[in-house]
C-alpha cells in the first residue's frame, strides 16, 4: 500500500513539473511576441514586420534575428486573388536587423481598400516558410 502512494506522488510531481514547463514556454512565447506571423517551424529566431504602404508598395522591417538575403536564399511571395507572385528583389539584398526595405508589387497587382493579400517569406534552401501574414488594405494604409 505504501508503494502505491509513492508511485502516485511521483506521477503527481511529474505532471506538475510538465505543467510548469509548459507554462514557462508559453510565458517565453508571450514575452518574445511568439506568433505565426514571426516564425513558422524555421528553427531560427527572426522577427519581421511587413506592411502595405500603398496600393503598389510593400515595406519589410527586420526587428530581430539573423540577417536575411532576399533574392538568394530567401524569397518573398504575395498571394492575391488566388495567384502567387514572387516579388524578391533583383539584385539580391541583405536585410540586417533594424533595417527595412521597400518593394514594388508586380504591375498586374494593385491592391484597393478592403483587399487582402498573404505575404510569405520562404527560406529556399530549407524549403520552409519563415514568415506568413495576411494583410488587409484599409483606408488609413
């Protein structure tokens, strides 16, 4: 009978430790702004902010993590009305932390108030999406 109580206590302690570990991980994610808009299974810590400045211009800000080489190992894609466009710069551009860059949208794409578009930034070497965000163009954009 004493053995059962000991096993039960061990199980309770193990479960409590797992719960505390999960709470700690969630706390770290909240502190560092963890979201699908920042990193998707990339294995790297990269913080980006993407905005539509007007109907033809996109702005990408690098707020933390490793530098990204757009046009070589990293590509930018825009999905609009069911069509995906690659809008990576040519020649390639290295985007360092605390810097930003502006890109023109393809000629055939013009976003109007209320339009939505999905921005994907992909690591081509690892074939992984490192950033995904749905943007909706509003009157204030």
